[in-house]
């Protein structure tokens, strides 16, 4: 069996940043697996367009797009309440929404991507979105996920260690290290509840509008090829399924998932040591 053949009927998921790119790929994959999926994004109208691609397809769960700015705790709470109201429960939260260098590039107050020449307001907003927003959404979802017990999942989307450390890449790199810490800490906080917390990442620059113009130019000079957003789908589906029920505080790389292997071996091959290690 391949990860894409796993079924998730009867489960409900919220995917943040689901209007496009990696979030849309994850939301579509969960829906195709039979889960009911709330596509949450700051761009409310775009979530509606995203769900049109998959709504009503055979074998798919129900889908709905909702506006949600994860920087706003009340918006996160409304999104969780909507999921429960519509679908009866919440089992899976995928924290994908975020901002990065492209947002700094677009600011006229950014002289360069060096930290002291970047727009300080945008710098703070990236942290507010990626770190605090992930907290806001997870905090709102936690009581419902705990009710789901062994089906409860928090899946955080981060990035490679090299990206976290690359020059001209703060605050994005800083924020993703923080999310890695959130994963490890929350996995311990939720011990005994049945809820698991894990990290997934593509494993390289991915073909989305999230990558800055400077980043795309640098990639082009090296001859590397951008990964496709669905590269991350296999580990997400595996973690969301019963196969991932005992796995928590771990980190999985999409490009390292080998679909030719049995699921357990594929997961083992895609599992990477945590960025932050115990003392």
C-alpha cells in the first residue's frame, strides 16, 4: 500500500494556508483520502476557489473554505468551532500558514534581506504569523483534538536545517526553528492524551509563490529543480492515519519518502533527527 491509498473517512481536518501551494496540496490529499476538510486561509475567497477543484469528487470528504487570520486568536477559535459544527469533531490540525522572505522583499522599507536593513514591521509580522499564529491555532484546537484521543493530530510544516541557517533568511529561519521547538514541547505536553505532534517539510525549495524572487534566482543559478507542493503529502497522510498513532515529536522529509517501500519502512527512511536535540 502507498501512502496515497490510505483512507481517513470519518475524520475532520483543518489545514491553514490552504488556498494555494503546499497547504492546498495537503488539504486536497486529506479530502481525497475521505476526510472532511476545512480550508482555512487569510484569503477567504481563494479558499472557495481551492475547494472547487475537489468538492463532490468520488471518494472525497466534504470540503469548505473559511477565512482565518491565524494571528487573531478569536479567528482561530471560530475556525475550530465551525469545523465541529459542520462535521461533528476535529481530529487533525495541519499548521501550514506562514509568511517568509517574499513578504520582506515586497516592502518598500526593506533595503535588503539582511536583518538590520529589512522592514522591522514585516519582520515582526512574520514571527507573529508563523510562531504565534501556529500557537493560536493549536491552542484553539487542542481541547477538540484531546477529545478525539488516539485520532488527534497536530502536524506542523517547517523547513530544512540549511534553510533555517541560510543568510538573508531571517526572520523565516528563526520562526521555523521556533516551530520545531513547539513540536517537541507540545508532544510532551500532550503525552497521555493520544494526540500526536509532528513536523513535516518538503526537503527543498518548493514551487510556490512563497519563495522570494531572490530565492528563485539563487536556485536557478545552481541548476536545482524546485520540488512540487505535493512532495509533502505522503508523510502527512501517514501521520494522520492509524499508522501514525504512536509517533510523536518526530520530523519527516517529503522528498525522502520512498513509495516503493512498505509504509513503515518509507516512514523510517523519511524520518530525520530533530533540529533541536535534548541536552
